[in-house]
C-alpha cells in the first residue's frame, strides 16, 4: 500500500480541551492521533525528535519527502504532514532513491526499522551508501521483528531471548554504524530515545548534510524484547540508558557492537565530505554530453 501526499497540507489549528494548540500540529497529522504504538515504545519519541529537527534545520516542508517501509517504524510516514510514501517491505531506500533522482530539489528521508532496512532491505542500504545518494536514513533499532511477533532480527544481541530463540540468540548482530561507515555514508550517528536533545541536534545536522546520512535510534521493543529479556518497562529502559550509555564522538565504528545488557556507545562517529551521486552524475553528463541536471 502506498500513501502519497502531493502537497503539504495547510496548518489547521485544532484546539485542545483547554483551548490550546498542539505545538507540532503543523508537522503531525493530528487527525490520526492517538497513534498505534504500544506503551513504552520509543518510536513516538523518535518522531517527536524528527519533527523538532525539521524546525531546527529550517527545512521547507514542501521540499521534503518521507519514505517508510513495513513494520512498527514503517507506520511513521502516515503520521507526518509531509509528502509521504508507505512502501513495500525492505524497499524504502529504493523508493527514496527514485524520488531523489527524479527530483534533485527534494530532500528525502527514509524512516524505518532495523528489520526493514538492515534485513530484507540490507542490499539497498549498502548500495545507497556506496553511491552516496543524498538522503537521510533514520533507523529505529528495536532489536527484533516487533510487528510480526518478536522473532530474531539481524540486530538481536547475542544471547538475547526472542520468540524464535527461547534459549538465547546464537547469531552475532549487525553493527549498523559500521555497515554505514564502511559502505561510504558521509554522516553516521547513534542515540537512544533517552537522548532526545542530542538526537534532535543530530537529525538537524544530518538533514543539512549532502550525501548519505544514517542516524540509528536505539529503542528496544517494550512488548516483545524488554519483557522476555526481563528488562522492565519503559522507565526501566530509560534508567538503563542513563547508567549504561557512553558518549564517544568519533569512535571507530568497528567498536560499536551491542551486546546483551552491556554498555551502548553513542555519539556522532562519521562526518565527512565526498561527492554525492547527483554531483557525480552531473559531472559525467557535463563531460560526456555538455549538459547537467539541476542539483537543487
């Protein structure tokens, strides 16, 4: 199913019970609230951070498209008041690439989960980074396939329990920042849903970066991951982040593996420059045919 908004909707003030206006209703579809996400889920916090980052980066809502895939995080595109695309499983980066190449003036944001982006969509992820497609990928990592019942995912920590690993996961997980870095991404960062201000600043930076940017948001599923692994409720997870996160800007991405109930390293790890796909394309077009596409 694909939902598309061809034009950013006009702001409609919807007073609350106290006559107040919601501060984010210019970017969120208030008519679709309350959202579907479970109590203790961090996806809503990630969406709030994204909306705040759009305002902080001063991005024109008419010049941004958001693409999501399948899964809990894949529902994000339906809650933001932007040109939005809800695409097939594992294909949001492919759709986003098409949007960016067709209209280089559009800023593309892919907002999805670890199963959608790193499992079935993993090939699109590494090749978009290799090409340096100008887009921001926000990956909410909840460590499992949450929407389909809590099965082991490519990011499930070693020894963690899931519905398909009742004796503990035996597969080593992917290190998302390392995959992004080694494949060619120009901006790579990781935060948890506790670090809202830092996450907002990171997303705002990435939105203004030309090239393939990746921001990982750590948010274990409260229903299928935290409960089965006896990590407590949403507040307990926030306390865990507070006590067990180390911020190391510039850390070598090889050192960012996440173990079961171990410290999590967060920060901005990569911020570099290299020609984007459209810049290389325009240079080729200029050299070969004497013309160019408008980069925007």
